[in-house]
């Protein structure tokens, strides 16, 4: 591949578009991590084989794509240009898919079925889950082969870079500032302001600043960044290039979790393709601008998502945060000004330059024309997971309500259960109850309600979720992940955990709630980094909104949701038909009974492993 | 030791990449042997104490050998809400080991992992390189039996 100049981008695009147009249709097989685990690579190979055997490989092309965001229904296949959406595709469906494709018809059984009407919906755009979304960061998901740079260029990749190369540095920064974009990693700091600080500091000190992409997506229940990198790695590279040009950096780093092997692989392929084309390296697109990107694998430490800890880890040290200020934009990697932005933030940058700051600022909530702090512009990607009908990735304009996301896009709560809470903001966020469903989803409203935007995990919980257990879960997570450097975070989390553990075991005491509140306050005031400062949020928000549930545990020694093992028991009700499956599956032989007679669980033997509940087809197992 | 040196050279003996070196060492030996640490110190001039700090700080590393099949039970939030603690209990019961331990035959080791980023498939586990979604407590004995028989496709 030859190194290209700015003008060549257009030629590559036209050539690739022309190539694609020669095919009657493209079968886009989702090859994100979720669909891969459901067998999508095998599906892709079999499709190619079948098309070849039938001499159709010149008419139809098979394209492996990144994550479509509808992972629970995988493997997913979308037939373009019509956007026909197939879910749960199996190898044996392939001949029929091709037959129907030739006839211009659909395979009904593979189509999405609307949960309200029960009608089959052939086209992706008409499925509510996709219809309400507005794609900026995820604009290329499922449309391109992420391992083919020409596919990305055909969709406009690197055009904004070419534009940035013509602009002066301050103008790029001003454009990003005027867009109002705030950091998508959780903090919500205005991106343009951060860039300006780094730019000015490096000019004053006459040093070369650095660029870092934070792909250490550690929040449990969040996979936006993984999906962006898997689906469209070039947008991240392009965003970083634009940032580098803006502040005058020549070296950049992507810090990515080792738990995301596919994302890392795709990113490295994308980097080497960009290098070959002269989109990275020396004299990019024939200009005098040089920039290189290196990748660093995380080694399994949540705190490394914190920017000062991340910098420490990139330098080959343990990922322990340090006191701020100075912020990394003033003194970061190797003591030089460093911008750290999250994957999703970088993915937005090329679009801001392409469509203009005004276009971006008009999307979302609030008026950011005076200051980015006055609102939340643009879109946000959320991973909508937990007890919800349509789990997956959604990109929505800021400012729509939780209700719209959970019910209109997510399809509500499955299995006839009731909504109980939604957790946003990762372990440092909070749980919001049903009374807050009309809350606008933007940086400031969520923080005001006692949660936070965070990186975009949105975990929906039904009435079988115990909120005390959830608080204990997060505190246990943070207790393990606290680096231990500062005392309030290290000791405060252990103290909170011990109290919560007691409460969930039925050993709670009067005054426990107040004691936890006091510890939480100390932690938020005295901890060194954001991990400790916000660590008590899950406790405080659950106490605030679900105090009665704490009291039920402490005073009545009951777990109303039927989760806390020490407070529940399993029994068999009259629905039992005596099918014997539970007694066969019970690992400790705690269930006895004759065929066709009601069974009995021996509470002395029962280890509450839940197998009987899982295998019973007659709703005969009660958990109380 | 030749392997260790190859790994060190792969990363250009650059002290900034000692974490990457040790990840490769971990993959190669299923643990970080003391001799390997000493070799990294010798070549990169990074003090042994700092390497030890790194090895004990990050979850990826283990000073004792891990099993042939590493079982990771995702205990991210979505998986937690969908019953991951019960799945984890089931593995500890079936394998008779706790988190962080390896079975005496060296076949399995068990880890709880903080979110594999496949939350739509919750609860999720990985065994070796294979990922399984929507796992039920009742599936655990069957899954383990498959690997014990060496039939892990």
C-alpha cells in the first residue's frame, strides 16, 4: 500500500464505493465479542463457502463487522443495502437465507418480533431499539469491516484529519470547545478546555505534549468502548490524530484492557494499516505533521482508569494515583502536558470537525454557546443491561429521559417483573428508583440525583434485586480495587463492607445506617482520588432511596427481594407435579419426594444454590 | 530462560514495557517464576522490588502456577444482578477450590473477573479462550465434565 496524500482519500473512497456497488447485496455478519462467542466467525466462513459453491460470490459479499449492540440476540446478520435484520442465525439457516435473498424475500423466523404487537419487523430501522437512537460515536457500527481501512475511508474516515491539517491549532481547539463536548469517560470535563490547557502549557514550557486514549473500560456493566474499538477503530485513531495536531503532540498511547483481546487485535491492525498508508508516522498525508500511536495492555486493575494511575501504569509501574493538581494536562506522562480522553470522546472528534461545532452543540440538552458547563451536548452511548428486555448498546441524544431509554428503547422489564432501580455511573454511581424515571439523562441531572453519568453503564434491576446486596457488591468491588495508597479509601471501604456484610447476614444493628453515612462523608472529603471520593455513592444512594429495605434487613431480619442467602429459605409449593427434576439436579440431595407427589426441601441440607428454582418448569420453588 | 529473553527483546528491553513483558511471561508459564523476574531485572535494570510490586498489584499476574484451563467467572454488575454469585458458588463447590486457587490436578484455576464487557449475555464465564453466556447453575457440572474429557470445542 502506498503512502497517500490528502487528495487521494477521495479516490480511495470512490474506488471502494464502486467496488461495493458491484455486489447485489452485502451480508454483514456481526463479529463483536458477543456474537463471536455465539459462533459468528463460523457463520461467516460457512456463508462464504455456500456462496462460492453456488457461484454467487461475485454477486453477494460477506462482511464481518463490529458490534451491532444487540448482543443478546446474536449472532446477528444485517443484509445491506436494505437493512434486513436477522437474529440468532444458525449455520443450518444459511441455505434458506441465500434462497430468500435471491427471491427478494425474508426468512421470517429469523426476523425480530415486536414484543408488543408480535409482528415480524424485517428492517433494522423500524425496530424500536434502533429507531430511537442517534449515531455519532457508533456511526459505523455494523456497516464497515473494521479490519479494512478502505471500508472506513469509504465512510469518510480521515477526511476530518485532512481538514484539521489545514487548520491552525487554536482553531481546532476552539471548534472542539464550541461543540460543548464533555468527557465521555465519566468526569464530564469539557474536552476543548482540557486541550487548551495542554496546548498553552506546552507552548509556555516549550515541551512536546502527549496524547492518551483511555480504553481501560473498567466499570462493570459497561462495554461502549470495547464496541467502538471493535467496530470502528479508525475513528479513535483519527480523533487522536486531530487532538495531536491541535496541541502539537507527536506521540500517542492507547491504554486498553487485556480482557478485550479482540478490540486490541483490531486496533493494532488499524494502526498498522494507517501507518502503511501514511496516516500515521512521518509527514502524515504529505504534511509536516508526524504522529505515532503505541498500545499498552492493562493488567487487570480498575484504578488504572483513573488518569494519574493510568499514566503511572504506562510508565511500567504499579497503577497508583497521585495527588491532583497538577492535572495531567499540565503535568502528565513523563512530566509533560498530556491529554487523556476516553475512547468515546475521541470517536466524536472527527464528526465535530466534519459537521461543525454548531451542529454538535444543537444535539443534546442545555445551551452550551457560552460555556460547555451549561449543558450536555451531543449523544452518549450507554450499555443497557441487567433485567431488561433488550440488552445492548444504545446511543441517544443527551437529555432524553430514563423512561424513554428503559421502556421505549429497552422494551421494559422481562418476565412480568417490576422495575426497581437503575444503576448508572459504574461503582461510583448510584441507584435511582422508579420515582426518578422522568429524569433527564445528562451530566448534571444525574449528579444532582445522587448518581452520575459515568462512562455509560446502565444496569436495570427488577424487584428480585436486593439493594443492600447491590451496595455490598459495589463496596466489595471497590474494596478489592482500591490501590490502598490513602487511608480513608482503603480503611473506609473495609469498614463499610464489614457493616454491609453483617446486615446481609441478619446481624445488622440499630445505628448501622448512620455509621455508614458518617464513614461515607469522611471518605468523600479525605480520599486522594476520585475512586475513594465517590466510592460511597452506591451506599448513600441506596440508603436515600431504599432505606426501608435496609431496615427490613436490620430490624426484621428479612431480605424482601429473596437474595441474601442467610435470610432466605427455599420451599416447594402446591404447583409441584412431582416431576423429580429438582431432586435429580440438587447437588446435595436436599430434595426428596416420590414421582408425581409433591417434593420437600430439607432446610438443614439445602445450600441455597438455586438449581431447583432454575430447573423447575412449574414455578413450584419458592424463595423467601 | 531463553523464552524469557525472547520476550524481553520483543519489547526492546524498554523499562516502560515491563508490564507487557510480564504479561507475556504469565501467558507462557501460567505464572511469574522468580527466575524470570530476576532476568527482567537484570536486563531492564528495573529493581526486583518494583517488579514484585507490579506482580502483586495487578490481577493478571500470579506467583503460583495457574491451571491448564483458567476459569473466569464474570462478577460485573449485570452478571451479579443475573445471578453470577450463584454460578461462582457452583464452581467453588464442584471444583472444591476457592477464588485464586488451582485444582490439585492442575487442570482448572478459578478467578472472579470484573466485567468481560459482554453484559448482554450475562451471566458470562470464560474457560480458557472460550466464552459462555447465559450460564445457569445447572450447566456448571456439564461444562466442567466436557473439559475434563478434553472435549472443549
